[in-house]
């Protein structure tokens, strides 16, 4: 959060690369957080959190959906990188969430592969009703849905019980640059 405060205040450090840092990263990586975020070009986690090289392990996919491939990547981060913090980062104005809402409320159809993404988002939107703030509610619901999917795995349950793993959810505000934790 300190990095996001620097980013919002216009005092981001945006790291420069030194040879000794590169040499260390060539040997191993030890990120302090794994972030599952949307592919949206307006939400680069490294910049949003003012993080340096090797500090964040980033998984980006439209709508920050949890697929088998994403699950495998997260398992790799937990087992091999021993990342202690996992963050699901949604954002305002998410096109994938908007498309899922349009499919749910208006029956709109997307191409086959986009539909695969929407099918992974829609179960998390069951409680969202048509309203003036449905999109905002849907973005938060989608983040919570992704978190639930991670928490409900046998590995997630075990690591949470052991106190090894911390899981958080947040939404990036496009207009302010702030990250709001849920």
C-alpha cells in the first residue's frame, strides 16, 4: 500500500536497474506478493504498487479469471516461490465484467473464446441485480469470486489454516489510481 500511495501522490520510485540487482534476480526470484490481475493496459501492477524488479509475481488475464492454467501458475508461486501474499486485483471499467453483465442481463453473445472467460466470471455475479451501480458491484463480486475459488482449493484451505498464506482482494480506481482493499 505504501507503493500505491507513492504512485497516487506522483512520487513513484519507478526503479532503475543496476547490474547487481540483475545478477541476483538471475539466480532466483523471491517476490513478496503474487497478483492475479486483469490484462487491461491501464492497470499495470508493477507501476500501481511502485514495485521493483523481482518484487511481484504477476498473472494477468482478462477479468482476472481463475482458470486451470492460472491455478497452476498460482500453485507454482506458492510451492516454488513461497510467495506469502496473494492478491486478486480487479478494476473499475473492466470490459470482461461488463461483457458478463451484458450476457447475463441482456442475453448478448460473444465469440467462443471470449465466452470461456465470461463463463468463469458469471457464477460470481449471481447476487448482482440490474441497478445504476451494478457494474461496480459486479467488479467487487468478481474479485470475491476469484478469492473464493482460491480459498476453496485443498491447498488454499491447508495454507490458510497453517497461517502460511494470506489472500486479499482489491479494486483499482481508474480515475484516482488508488487501490481499494475489500
